[in-house]
C-alpha cells in the first residue's frame, strides 16, 4: 500500500477516529461492487480539486497547460468552491487533493484549505514551490494538510529547469526548506514530499534526486513516470509532437529505473508501492495497465470551470459530464452522463497515473480477497 495512504490512516487512528477507518474499509468493498454493478454505492475515495489551470511554469510533460493568452471562463470564487467542498463532504469523499495549475497562485487557496480542515476532510496540496514564502509555509502547516508535495524532477538544476522552466529548481528547494522548518515550528504532522516526474532526461540523476530530497528534509519522493498526454501544446497553443513520452524508453533505461525504484522503495524513501513498481514493465513496453480501473467510482476530478471528470487524463482531454456550478455534485455523481464516462474508463487502461493506479491496485486486491470480481458481467 502507498505510504501516503498508511500515513492518513495512522493520523485517524492516532486521533481515535475508528469510525473513519471502518468507513474506508466498507468503501474498499463497495467501490469494486459498484464497478461490477455499474452504479455507485458510495462516494469516491479522492476528489481532485483544480480551481485554476493558471501556472507560472511551462513543464514539458504537462497535459493541462494552456496558452499564456487563454482565459478561464466561469471559474468560481472562494464562496463557490467552499460550497463544492461541502457538497463533496455530503457525497462522502474520503479526502481532497488540491492541484492545478499552480494552486498557490490563488489568493484564497489557504482559506479553501481551512474549509477542508473544518469539514474534517483530509487534504493534500501539490505545488511547484515558486509562489511559496516562509509566511505561506507557516500558515499552510498550521492549517494541517495530511501531506504537501513540491515538484522537482532532477537534482541537477540545469536539467530540472530545462524540463520545468527557469528558476524551478531554486524555488522548489527553498519551498521544501520553508515547509520543513514550518513543520518543526508548528508541530504539524503533515508529510512533506518531493514530487518527481521520471523522464529520459531526468533518469541519470534519479538516485541523486532521492538523496537531495533527504538532504532538504523531505519525508519521501512521490514518483510519476512521464506519459504521453492527450494533447501536448507549445506555449502559443499549437500542437507539439516533439516532446518525449514513454515510448522512447530503451530496455536498459527501463531496467535502470526499475532497479533504483525497488531499492528506494525498500528503504522507505519512495512513495510508490512495490505493487505499482511491478506494473512498470507494462508501462515501459507501452502495454495497458494490467488490472481493472476504478476511475469514476474511486475518484472524481473537478476542473476550474466546475467540469467533472472521472480521472486526470479525462480532464486533460476535456471530457466531462457537466459542471458543479450548474448542477450539484451529488446530482452529477448519480447522473447517466457520468455513468457513461465510467463505462469508458473500465475499458481504457491507458494511463499510469500513480494517484489512480495505486487505488486500482488496492481496490483490486480487496475485491479479490473478498472473493468477487470487480469486472462487469459479460452480456
């Protein structure tokens, strides 16, 4: 099981919230059964909330980056997103992941984090670190996220900034230092991780990136193998086919990556399960994920204009089933339009997004252990 999940469970156990743990155990069986029946029997495990796609970097692997001149229409303010979180809480979501774009560019993101805390919703925040200040780090850790991840792809500043943009390395390192210091001051129990995308350019420095994370005080390194997205674009908005995806890996590079990940996972330094590492040969060979996908049942992704998607790749492509600013979250969750998207995710199996696939592996094991298949019956 992924370290992040174990940490969340441990926090609830430490606080004596056994009821939350029991609800998650029930959900672990209800979600596979929901997939088999073709209708949701409970709320999702995680809701990814991206109030804005605006970002101060232009990362080469990003599938949601937009032209610099693009304007987001119909995005909500703090009051609107507060209502969304309350609806997600009523739906029974287990936790929230704030993402983007760069969430710290929103002047009210810390207020929204406070809303999640007040609703007793575990929450995670992703950031590239550049907008971070010592004051923001202190305020965020006092609110109490379950975890915070800062993006950094290579221990080599030149490689990292070539992949992400000028100043990305220095900004990420400083943000990690501020977060670690703030945790020490506040006594927060938040996990602080370095989020790293593994690509061919960054692979030669992968081991050193783990070492840098430990030096900066991060608890672990969250890893995402670079994947082809549904539509790379240049900063001007034109289609860009020049960037490397997973198909460029050689067998030797794949073996090197696997060896490093197995070693670091065994040492407790990598926030990736041994089970997911075992599936990476399929990723490197450009084969589908070898297991069922529970996207749409275990996950819910909400974009800046309130669009609801079953998973991150569907958000990248712009496939949604309505907006929470036009319909309620629960109404969309139970709608025929969202059910149709769930039907597409059961057969796609095209991505290796760890936040989705770690859930897929865990839920697949639980359903197998309970003695039933999560696959819909064959007509």
